[in-house]
């Protein structure tokens, strides 16, 4: 394939179509890094244990911070109108 930095070795966690062919769960494939990240992200693959191109490093970090201001809490102002008129 391409140079070592642009490829990753992955192990499939389910059967999928890969490169136009059927690939079985448990098989190990060397794919482009962007495809590897996509498959790992959707749960179709895991990084191969022997993959030396990325030894457990995260490539992206998603951190959420608590909002410093937020919308006011909701409160009930009035009850629902009765479905049947009462006389």
C-alpha cells in the first residue's frame, strides 16, 4: 500500500464489504488511515495489536465542557385545557 503513516492495520469485529469484496469478522486488513478511523469509529473494527503506526495514541479528543450559562429551568405556568366542557 502507501507509506506506513497513511495506512493502519485493523481487525474486523463484524463481516463487511471491504474493497468490493466480502471480509469476515476477525480478519486483519491493512487499509488507509482515514478508512481505518471510520471503521473503528462505527464499531466495525478495532486497531490491530501489532499495529506500530499508532501505538494506542488517540488521534482526536472530544471534550465537553459544562456550559457557564444555560437556559432557565422550565416551569409549569398553566394546566391543560379540559377535553370536555364542564357545565
